[in-house]
C-alpha cells in the first residue's frame, strides 16, 4: 500500500527542488550504493562496554566463522582508563574491526536534572553548556592519543566542531564521526543536514519502517546504521527477518545487532549475555545469506574504506 498521498503536491515539489525525497515513497527501491570495497553491509555490535567483552566477541566470532566489522562502546570514553582505551584500539587492529567509542560527557552524566524528566528525555544526549563541548573535545583528544579513530557523537554542534577541527588538521583526518540514534533523527532532511555537518555514518531512530529508511538512503550517500534488534529499555524489538531488507534498501549499511540480549545501553555484558549476542549475530548473518545471497559483507580488516556510488 502506498504511503504517499496525492495531497501537498506543492510542498512535495519544493522538497524535490531542494534535492530531498518528496515523501517516504510509493515503493521501496533497491539501493544502488555500496562501500568502496563493493560490499553492501557490515555487522556492528553495540553496547560493548568493556575491552574484555570486545575481545570475547571478536575472538569467538572468528572461531565460529562469521565476521563482526564494528564494535561500539556506549558508556563513554571518560568512564574508561587510558589503558582500557588502548586495549580497545589494539583489539581493532588485531581483528580488523572498527572500534567506535562514545564521547563521554553528555546529558545523562550532566548535573542538570532536565534530562531525567519526561520533557527532558526528548532532548536526547545533547550537550548542555559550552564547558561540556570543551570537555567532549578533550574526551575525543584523549581517545585519539590512545589510538581510537572512531567516535559516537550525540550532539549536532559537537559534530560540526569536530568536523571543522578534522578539516583544519587539528584532529586526525581519518577519524570517523558516527551520529547516534540518541540524537533522535529519523527523516531524510535531518540525515542530509548531518551529512553536511560532517557525519561519516548516521544511525536513525530505531523503529523506522522500510519506506522511511529508503527515503533517508535516497537523500544521503554516507552509510546508515540500522538496528536489527534492541535492548528492552529501547523497545526490545527483534527485526531479524527485516535484516536482508535493510541491506537491500539501505546499502551501504551497518546491521546493528546483538544488544537485544541486554536490558539497556550503559551495561557491561555478562558471559551469558555475550553468548546470546554472538548467537544473534550469527543468526542475522545467516538470514542475510539465505534471503539475499547477492549481498556481500565486508571482510574483516577493511573497515576504513569510505562510501561510494
């Protein structure tokens, strides 16, 4: 059934002239984009909040015969010692996986009580006050010193600053800036804005249906990060059968999977939960292979290549 009505044609035409989709689409077209290596998808495991957990996931996935391309820490860099940050970075080199670390100071750690209220929860993890921007930049610099080159960003202003510092040579040119789902963006116009501000990949809100995801892909060239499953505190949904569809309409795409084994985002997985995460990654890999056999996953060790048409 079409999601686009015949109403609002003038507004739709105006959006088209801006280079944006005119709606979520009558049909969900195949994406024609890939990563520069010609591959369509990569596997990301989020909420990996200790270097020990990262090592278990990467070593076990290799032993079991499937690939985890990206590991994402979500607690925040300033909650880890410098030794732990170095351990994450070394694991990325050893296993050929991209390591993304979250910028630490953000709303959930601030002294302001607003974020704890029903109204404040809608602002996401954005930074409050310029001192928090200063501290966030310091957190990124500390991560860079430890060998980290991928950062999860929760604030559009911080994204813009980090991108300008990267362009000016004040931060390494090869750092990857990923926009978190906690920023709360879920439409093509927002995605295009974030790409213009310097985002290297974009995680839309977790519960978008395929036509909305397809419209975002139409608007941007950077990789999308799509949740296949989610912790209970973020809805607890499991969209395994949609994983091949995500690849079809959103390539190049990171399939974020595994943290349905967890209660929330700031926890450290237990050994039992790590095994559940690995099982979910293996299942998602199987489903993509079964239902979209033409899709190719980036092999381990090739995570630094950018996107191409």
